[in-house]
C-alpha cells in the first residue's frame, strides 16, 4: 500500500501464521506415522479471515514408564481444542478436539479474552 498514491483512508489488519516442524512420535514403533507432506497439507489452511483466540483447552495424559529406575513417568499434551472469533464477526467458534482424550488425567481451560 502506497499512501501517497492512494490517499483514501484505510483499515489495515496484519496477521501471520507461524508453523513449526511437526513432532511425530510413536513410542512403540517410531517408523509408523504420516509423512511430512501429509501433515503439512492437513495443517496449512487456505486464506481466511483473521482469527482471535478466545480460549485454549488442553488435555494432559501420562505415559507410564516401564521402570522408574530408567526414567520417570512422562506427562504430555495429548489433545486440545480452541475457541476463537473471526475478524468482523461476533460468533464464537470452537474447533473439534485435536489429539486423543481417552485416558487423559487432567484438563485446563485458558482464557485469552481481552488480551492483545
């Protein structure tokens, strides 16, 4: 946008989506899992309105160690869902649950409402 060339008043929104390398781990068989291309094609969305995070729900599970002499039990983020609003809309949307919630040991709800 060149304000000298286009002098009319504008409303601007700048957003960015950050992607990280996926972590895909199968403890019992590390060679099983989707390819990077499959994960990337599933995760990257088409162009869309800006999303404003409202709440994050996190489910925690426990991986029971075979022997505590070798390693302790592991607690990990096993699933989550997100509530959000899109720009210029008042509706609140909630995603499905991503991950596995069967056997989770705790869950937390974290509000981002009113945070910039």
